[in-house]
């Protein structure tokens, strides 16, 4: 594609890309610390989703004439700085909410139809679902042990 991606949209997509990368690192650390198998499997699923999002966002930016960032967001360090697994899980859930909001911000900057619009719509829905489901699941699993 020879058209350049709108700078504000490019930046909004890169913010998401950097955050998804940070999510992968944060989840990898958490997975190593969690002892319950079920909770670990749940977190692995989230981790794989974050990894996929990062790869797909990078391709989306590049394929639409943008410049994908190579950075990673500050989120993983914030999670790691917390003292307990429970606090880290709670911050992960807030992180998903933040990502859903920022995805909607990017969506508002995107053309009303096309690949970017469709991708961001699906990504916002995935994050909203993950927030709801994850919150319930984490509470259930933490109480089960
Ligand atoms: Fe995410």
C-alpha cells in the first residue's frame, strides 16, 4: 500500500502494540509464579491472546502504511513491582480494561470501514469479554485453592 497511515492512528495503534507486548511479559512472569494448574492454564490462554494481538497489530500497522514501534510498554514493570499474586492479577484485569478503552480510542480515529476498523472492533470485544470472564474466573480459582 502506498498510502501513509494517519499519524494519530499510527500512534494509537503503536500504544496498543507496546501494551500487548508488555502484557506478554507480565503474563509470562505470573505464569511462572502461579501454583494452581487451572489458573495457570487460564493465564496461558491470555498470554497467547496478547502475543497474537501484538503480532497482528504489527502486521496491521505495516500493511496499512504505518511504522510499527519496536518498544514495549511500562505495564510489565508495574505488575512485577506489586507484592502479591492477587494484586498482580487485579492489575492485569485493570490492564485489560485499559486496553479495551484505548482500543476504542484508536477505533474512533480509524476509517469507518476496512481492515483497521474491523480488527479494532474485534479486539475491543475480546478485551471486554476477557475483563468480564477473567475477573470471575480469577476470583473463582483463587478461592478454590
Ligand atoms: Fe491485551
